[in-house]
């Protein structure tokens, strides 16, 4: 996979009218990107003017563990050093610098390639100016702004995370920054005969009493910001929920927080437990920056292992292999990667394999019960399966018409669910790639899917704020569930 490769830094002596760069003798498939007159008198600043271009157009393929062409652009020094093609920047001479020539399309290989968004004229001009002015180092330290989040607007109630308890009797679902529990209730048959039926009814809302808004008021919620992820422990006694820069571990029976873990770089986008419940992993990280992958000890909440710069963008998916010895991750950098989990705390996660093939964000990953295959889904509308041992793609699976947002492996059935922006949920056969069943009824974007280990209960979360519970064997919708304060009354009002 290739992203924006070399983004050049160059200085142009601005003299008024827009200038056109000279074409290289070798014909290019695409014309050079023209320069413009920025009418700028102050010097180019690396941190202010150049680094943002690299972050948005180059870092996906040239930082962290992904350095195509052996060119790492994560620091100023490495940008100048170059890669396998030699020195990338010749200070004072943009027209002799590979960085500028490639990204302005004056020399092959053009960067970014045709499949990616090119630099615009302003970006190319800034890079040329920077190089021609001597490619000067940063003169100040880039300080990342502290982000302070507050409660989401009242009308923002997407269900971005759902989880079905291992016993299939409880469904946890987010709704904005809230977390609600719904339980299966048996409705006895009437005296005329018939069968008992199951209804899914609201049970409780999880609230952290210690949670305060930035102005010190009680939040009366599970998190301050939107709930992005959740997972039940294998015994069903704990529920982990992730939000912006924090994760909370809950006692399900008591409905109380056990502990809150903070210090995350950005959103906690994914959570997964090992099959024995002793560890859980998280995925996240700020967009266009290093992806964040961490493994925690469930009992103590202490960090067990992590990998720094393992992905070059946000990690949206994590899944442990059945034996808990490996961790699969999926990221906005378009890669699926597998990491070896260390035996002892304090050692880093070690890269085992990387799978390349998605052309957009990887949104979900999961292992087949035998640990031999990995399933993944992405914003490219594709579902894929991979042979772990061979390190090869097995097949592409099409059917969803919009980005595939989530993936959940159904116990030991050899089947997995996917949810999509096309409003549907699909059940797939991991062995042959066939669609087993569709689950419909959602009117809007589906963010999350989950199921009981036996596949009897399926749940999905939607943009409309409703969690839908299905009969996993028939596809029939059992309940469109919302908490009491969101229910529509007989007069049509909420």
C-alpha cells in the first residue's frame, strides 16, 4: 500500500506572477503541479508550515513502522536524510531535491501516487520555499493543544458500541455518552396456549458518580464524551467501555465502576479481552499520528504491554487470537497487523506479520476459532479473509454498499458479523466467504455489531440512537430498544 510518499520542502523566490515549474526531460503521466505566488515576506517555519503537510499527506507511509522506500519522515533529521534513493533534501537547492521533484510531479516516481490525493499548489510552493531558504530546522517546539471535551449536545445520541453478554441474556449499548443495559425477559404464554416469548427490556444505566464536567458539575453519565467501544469479559462480570482518552471497567451486577483508566492519546476506538479474561487490549490514537495499541492486566488495570508507532494512524480494531498469544490490529493506515503478546509484563508487543490489501481504513478484525484465519473489514466496502500462517489473502467478500464499520466473530461457530453504513448487518461464513443471513431494519448508519457465543442473539448499534436486538438464527428483529427517557409515548411525543 502506498500513500503520500515524499512531500517536499522548497523555497521559491517569490517575484510576483505565478510561476510554472520546468518539466523533467522524461515524460510524466500527469502534469507538474504549478507553483503560486504566496506573496509572503516572512521565512517558512518548519513546524507551522511544513510539518502539517507531512502529517496529512506523508506520515501514513513514511513514519512509525511503515517507511516505504526506507524513507522515514517522522523527524526533521530523517526528512533531510532520505531513503533508498539517497538524500531527499539539498538545502538551498529545491530543484536538486528528490522530495520536491517527486511531490511536484517533475520526476518519477511521483508522490503521492495516482491513487492518492496530490499536494496542491500552495503545499508544493511552501515546500520549495522551505528548501530554497535552506531547509531550516524547527526554531520552536511544537506543543500539542490540550483538548478539553464537554458533554455532547442533547440530540447527539448515536449507538457507536454494543456488546452481548456471554450468557446471551444482557445487551449493553452506548447512546451518546451513556451506557444502558437491556435484559431478556420471559413473557409467559396466555392461558389459551401458545409459547412463552422473550422481550428485551431496559434494566439500568451505568453512571460514574465521580465523573465531573470541566466546570466541576456531575456528569450523570458513563463518560464525558461519546462512548466509542465496549466489550464484556468472558465471564460476563465486567464490562469495559472506551471514550475520549479514557476507559472504564464496570461491575455489571452492581452497575458500578471498578476503575477508570486514563492517559490515552485520543479516543479508545476498540476493546477486546483474551479468552481467559486475564488481559484486555485497546486500540486508538489521534488521526494521522501514531496508532495506539495497549494491553492491560484486567485484575489490576495496570499496563501489561504496548507498542509505540506500530501503526501510523488511528487503530480502529483489536482482537486476540483464541490462545491469547497474538493480537490482531486494524488501522486507518490500511494495514492489518499481528503482534506477539509477551509472557511477562513490561515487554513490548512484537510484530509478527502485516497484511496489506485494504485501500481505506481497516475498521474491524477477528480470528476464526482455530486461530488459522483472520477476517477484516474496512471503509473500502470490502470484507477480507487472510491465511495467517501463509501471510496471504484468501478472498475478498463483497455485499455491503458502504463502508464496513465493524466485525464480530460469533463464538466458535466459524461465522462472523459485519455492520455497515449501508444500514445492514450481515452474517458470513468464514470458511467459504458466503453470506448466511442479513439483518435489516436500521434506517441509518450502523456503527457496531455483537452476538452471543452461540449466535442466538445479535445486536447492532445505529446512528438513530437505537440498539436493535435480533434472533440470530432467523434474522427476525426482536426489539428496537431505547432507555425509558427516549421511548415514544402514546401521544407520539418522547
